C-alpha cells in the first residue's frame, strides 16, 4: 500500500522560494571591480612585506647589539 500526500501548490512554492533565498544568501557577494580588488591585494601584500622587513630589521639590530656586547666583554681567545 503506497502512501501519497498531496502538498498544496502554494506550500511547494513557498518552500522552493525559501530554499532559493537561503542559497542566494550563502552565495559570495559580488566583488568590486578587479582593479580595486588588485589594489586591495597589493596593499595587503605590502603590509605583509613591511611586517616581514621590520621583523628582519629588529633581528638584525638585536644580533648587532649582541655582537657589540660580546666584543665589550673582551673574553680571552681560546
């Protein structure tokens, strides 16, 4: 014995519409034009490069400070 349920046409339409709405909201927002995307990418890359260079610079100055301190100690050569 097969059970068949009649779903009202209006309910089908509502269900389909809400499914479409949720799929639409999950879709990625349309991005700006590619030129502004490229500019945002360049700004981000330059920021990352600056952070990297700054950390390298501080490492370099720390190493220089350490060598100066070691040279000031005037330890006898082995």
